[in-house]
C-alpha cells in the first residue's frame, strides 16, 4: 500500500538545518513534516561538532550538550602556538544529543517527524515546479504533497539534484575521525595539526569531549589531494604524531566519516516552491570547514520565510527570496574572504606552515577567534593589514581586507 500525505512544508533531511527549518516553520503556524532516512535522528554522526558558545546560547541549546573549550593549540612540524582565553568561547558538541534536541524542539511546536523515510524522487506540476517528494518509508512507498519543500539533505543535495538544479560539489573536504577514550587530555584545549605528515591539504584535530573522551580526526581537501583520510588517521595514531603522543593509550569507541562542500557560495538557494539550506546550500566557513551554526541559523530563517510565504499564498522564487537575501547579507563577504585565506593555506609547505604559526602567535585572543570564525572586521584585525610591523602579518590580513 502507498502512504500519502499533504503538508504545507516538507523538510527533507533531519540534520541541524532541517530540524531548525521545521522548528521555525511549525512555530509560525504552518503544517510541517520533517523527513529523515535513518532509523533515528543523528543515528550516524558525520561531524566533529565544534561550534561557539555565543551561538549555542543564541539557539537555546541546553548546557549539557557541549564541552567548553578555552585554549586553542596549533602544531606544525616545527612550531607550536597556544592561544588562551579567560573564559570558554568554543565548544565541542555532543552531536547526537544536540541534533536530537533540535528535532524535539520542532516536534514540540507541532512538526511531524518521519524517520526511516528515504526520499529519492520529486513530484512536479505541469510548469515543472516541485510540488512534492516520494520515496521509501517504513511501510513501503511513501508520497508527500507540499506547497514548499526544503532541501536539507546535506552534501548529497538529493532534492536539488533530482530537480536538475545542481550537480555534485567539485571541491569538498573529506574527514575521518575516531571518538575515543584516552588516558590523558586537557578537556579545555583543542589541537589543530598542520603539515604534510598530518594531511597534505587540510588539517588534523583533537577535540576533547570531557570525561577523557576526544575526537581525533583528519580532513583532506578534494580534489587537491588523493590521500584517504581514514588511512591517514590510522597512520598518525599509530605513529603517535605530535600531541597525539600525549594522549597515552587510545581506545576508539566510534568511527565518523563525512564530506563537506567547499565550493564557496556558488549555488542559487531559492527556486519556485524550493529552498536549499545548510550543506546543500554550501553554507560553511571554509577556513575550518564548520557549518553547524550556519545550518541552524539559516534553517530557522528558511522556516520563517516559508511560513510567511505560505500564509501569503505565494511560494514562488520571489516570495522565498528574502531567505537568500538574509543569508547572503550575513555571510557572503566573510565566506569569500575566508576562501582566500584557505586558498593560501592549502598550498603551504611544512616550512611555510612553521612561519604561518609565527603569524598566528602575533594575534590577540579576540583577533584569533574572529579570524578562525571568519568574523573579519569585528575586531581590530583589519588594522593588522595596514599597521602591523611584520610584512608577513600584513600580507595575511590583506587577503581578508579587500573583497
Ligand atoms: C568530517 C567533518 C567534520 C566536520 N566538523 C565540523 C565542526 O567541527 N563544526 C561545524 O560547525 N561543522 C563541521 N562540519 C560540517 C557540518 O557537519 C555540516 O556543515 C552540518 O552538518 C550541515 O548540516 P545539514 O543539516 O545541512 O546537513 P547534515 O548534517 O548532513 O544532515 C543531512 C541529513 O539529511 C539526511 N538525508 C540525506 N539524504 C536524505 C534522503 N534522501 N531522505 C531523507 N533524509 C536524507 C541525512 O541522513 C542527514 O541526517 C564537519 C563536516 C565533516 C564532514
């Protein structure tokens, strides 16, 4: 038997973008379905879960969902720098708990959550606009008719691809990590590790979760490098490279693997009856490839704009455009600037990385944090581009100044 449903909004993908869109839309009074292909929300973790406490508070994420971070350590082959803050500003999320909380918030305000629902087709009207989706649910074929569809399927962008609006991301990051129990770790310090031995295009990381748990991972830029991040992760753990040695015995508990787009903000994100949000829209900070806070923030914007459009009985691309206008205004120039720094970083040799860390040492804590978050222009950082006594420092910050 075929199951068939009618909704105002169908959100495909129960990650942070999808749950946040469903939450904001249902809160604003429309009938919403949130569809997730896995057996439960966040069954598979595909992220390291680093984000910022300021954003956690803004979103209302509960305090028991994260481990706070105060110290930011970088190592290159022959250099090391630690930047410390007086209070914790960064956080490593308990990803499952956080993503489930986001979906529960959507349910609480009236969204219907369907798990085990794998969407693989779109339904179009005679104008070729999307008016629904179909796939396989727990009881077989399942069809959803809807006035608006939000594609929150992440990297795969299933809906937008099925509509023929996008093709596979060409430039992306591939990451592999272990969540592991270790003997020794400072729970307030994260480590980023750069240089050829860690990864030829990207960085490796140790992110503490508290209770002697860490996420140890390797990210590799594609197509710049053909190194397999899983293989490289095993090698750096076996060799006990750099700060990995200090962890003592490492007992892996869970393996995570994922892909993140790194093609800049190249996609149109609004079509008739359709919005793309989160990784499907390419909304990630390319410097450290973090997208969770953007997925939640712009997921909520997408949900609110959709609710307004549905109430006004007009859901074409012009009616949904305020969403695209909102997110572009908020992050487009920052992401473009961050992309330029990333282009510089991706080609650095080990010696050049050693020198780059000397530049990072010159930054005050708030300058460093704004830099890594791609919040250029908030602190005095841009002044460094003109007034810093060291040429190398001026050169780095000139990249983010002119856009
Ligand atoms: C290795 C790695 C490390 C990362 N580390 C960080 C980090 O530390 N901090 C940070 O901010 N960001 C990080 N990111 C990026 C971050 O994970 C993403 O930006 C974020 O998850 C995007 O959220 P999303 O909701 O758009 O997509 P996703 O989180 O990918 O969610 C998409 C959801 O859609 C579901 N889905 C897919 N296809 C279908 C379908 N056909 N039918 C139904 N459901 C479907 C999936 O199962 C999934 O639940 C990392 C990414 C990777 C790959």
